[in-house]
C-alpha cells in the first residue's frame, strides 16, 4: 500500500492493517513483528481496517479485496471487514 498522511499526527505512513478474529500462531507472529494489528474477535460496522503505526489512530480508509498491503485476502485464517458475507458492514 502506498504511503498516506495520517489525519491525526500528519505523519506520512504505511497504514498497518488490522486483522479481526481469533488469532492463530501466524497472526500472533505478524503482530509481534509489527506487520499487523490484532483487532479482536468482534467486528462492528465502525471497526477500522487500518491503524497509524506512529500514533495508533484508527484510520478512515477501508480495505478492499486485492489491496496491496502485504496481506493476502485470506491470509492467516482471518477475514477482512469489507469481505462479502464476513462483516456487519454490509
């Protein structure tokens, strides 16, 4: 994903994806490595898809399947809030 300016801290960042669901070992390792943020098991309509790695602000950008953020759409046994049939956002 291309760098964007965080609306809160104004830093130019690569938004960190938030994964939801019960974390498996790969998700835990990804979070420990700082590649993803664990979002918990419950996804609400207002749940963020990305977080600023500098100030921890929830970011307004919504992830779309196929986004180039380094995480495969079905990676790590989790789902994305924007996926069909997987989210209360629909």
